[in-house]
């Protein structure tokens, strides 16, 4: 038996009735696995998550397809006592908000994939659509400039409100069609066509026309398996994302006392000011450390001592210069631990006579310190309180 797929006949059909063919209990969860003679629920298929909704007022938790038979997952009888008996008739309702959202995302993906294929020879080799994100994988690398061009073209096509066609061509017609497909398909092939833009084998519900997509925005790109992976948003997802980012920009604009179009320049100016201040702080820290080194006991009375400082967070270059100065005066271990008990410490330890890698191993084995170096100097990080460090190095 093959389940009759009502979503192929009418993507806008939300309410339907059907006869129960079977109802089994899932072993590990107790969920009921319901098979109907027909359904308007689109299953998880082709990279897209399943529709949501209810059957006899019970929430549909999932819909899967196997050998052209659709299996609806419903809650256990213990939590929802409505009986589901083979032969009975049930009423189903598809959540339109979820259905239409998925139609917008999937149809937008077809436009972008079709344009990337025709303009740059990219093949869509991966697609995933769930409740939060849409990802699509191309087998070639495109620049952001090329992607912006494709995005603009996609939105022009959306504005043209081109009808989106779906059909099952007969085998002889199918052989003559030039269409995209990520995998070999057996049996009937369903074609989704946007005239002049894309022609692709696809099983999912789509918008009636490109205008229903609303808009398309590429919001992320990363290199992936020799090509790229894109994140896109269409329709209300894109509108919601734009609103959220507009709020971010408004907050930053107020904090910087700058118009939104000037916040980039304001941030760069603040970065330059912070850099200047940091350089001044580093210079003062270096002078402070130099004074501390100069105030250490004389060489004659302390040559064999190990010398350690604990300081607040300081510039690495200043720390290294101070340790180098200390090793010129003392033959023991000379080190500085910079940081705090709460955030941990960065350390540099040097010596002209002792092997610093021995100290590195000691800190690593006793306090799980990270780092390394040479026999003459080591550096790293350690997440331990000052008292514990002093206990080890004393």
C-alpha cells in the first residue's frame, strides 16, 4: 500500500480526513506510530523537516516516509487517551505557519541554487531546512561579491512574481528535460520549475509563485569540503532577522552618540584611542617592572636565589624584558606570574643556569599548567590561585 500524498494535490490543504491503516507502539518511547490511507502532512524528506499539526487533536511529533508509506508519530496512549483504532476515520490539521515558512525557505533555495548553477556552474550538493536555519552547500567557492550579485538577482526574481510549477513528467518527457538533481531518483520524478530560473527534481511543497517568498538574504558563508556552505533566510525569517539587527545597530548608535551610518567610523576611532591608551599603559608597566628589578637585592647576596613576582595583567613584552633582566643578575629561576586568582595567570620563567623545562613539567604535572618553551625560558598559562602556585615554586 502507498500513502496518498494530499500535499502534492494541494499545498494549501490544511484539514483532511483519513482512515487508519495501522497503529503500532514504538518500543523505546511508547509513542504511537500511525499509518493512514492518505495524509496532508509532508514528512521529513529531501533535507527538510516534517510538517507540524494535529491528528484528532493530538500533536503530530514527527512524520517519516519509508517505501512510500508515511508514518505519523503521536504521543503515547498514557499521556493522551484518545484511541486510534485501525479502520476508524481521523481528522488531521496541518500547521499553516510552519508549512508556509518552509515553502518560502525551500522555494528561495531553488532560486539561489538555480542562479548559482547557471551563472557559475555550481552544483547544490547539500541542503538542510529545519525550524531555525537553512543551509545549502555548493561544490565551488564563490566570493562575497559573487554571492551579493546572486542575492540581488534572486530578489529581482522574487519581485517578478513568477509562477512556480510542479509536475510529474512521463518517462519519455523526463529523458529530454535538463534538470538539477542531487541524487539518482527511481520511480516517478517530481519536477519543480521556476521558468527561466531553475528546474529541479524535488519532493517538497513550494510557494505558488516567487512573490510569496517575500525576500531572500544570505546571512552566512563558510568554506566546506572544497566548496562553500551558505546560510539563508527567506520571508518572515528574513524580516525578523532584519528587525533584530536593526535593534542592535540602534543600541550601538545610541551608545556611540553617532548616526547609524557613522557607527563604523566611530568604532574605528575608539579602537585607535584604545590602542594609544594601551600602548601608554604598556610603557608604564614596563617602567614599573624595571624599577622592581632594579630594587632587588644585590648580586653578591642573592645570586643563587629563585626570584618570582606576582603582578596584575601586564603586557607580554614588558614581562619578557623584565625576566631577561632578572636572569642577568640571578642564576636561579626568575619568573613573573601575571593575572589574578579569578582569571588565572600567564607566566614567563627564565634561567641562565637551570633547565626551565623541568619547572614547566612540575607546573604541568601538579597544577595542570599549559605551555612550553626551551631550557632557557618557558611561558604558558595556569588556572590556580597564587597560594597554590607559591607552594610549588618556593
